[in-house]
C-alpha cells in the first residue's frame, strides 16, 4: 500500500478514516535491498536518524527489512517524510490506529 504524503497531511481525510480520535498510529513498512550488507547499512542509518526513536520493531531477513513504527498521530506526516528520505526503498504496507489491549478491555467494562 503506497501512502501519499498529501493524504497524510489532509486532516479531514485523517478524521474520516478514524485517525483523529486516536493518539498513537502504527505504520508497517517493508524494504528490499540488493544484498544483506546494504540492508545492514540502511538499518544503521535508520537507527541513527530522527526516525529511529519511532521504530518499535525491526526484523531483518537476508535482504528484506520489515519495520513497525509507533508514532503520535500528529507526527505521522513527519514520520512518512523522514522514512522516504532515510529509506527510499521502503514501501508502506499499512497505517492503522495503535490499539492497546488494556484500554480496549477497560472501555468495554464501563
């Protein structure tokens, strides 16, 4: 799933999709590289960039890198812009509100 930065910048679209009410957003991305050394270099660059603080999970398998970012909804556009700059090979697979199990069960009990 390719995500357009124009879509992310649109507050109305974010609200319509249910992102305005959430405080945290989960971004899933995948990057393919020519060789495993290139993937190692890119993950080093990622963790040394401002984007590194948003990485909640990173999994490298050979030449493939799977990433999960956990960010505040107001930082979504910054995160995607920085991801495009730091890892241009990365492809966003999905963006969804971050759901915390303990909060969902608390809401249902009321």
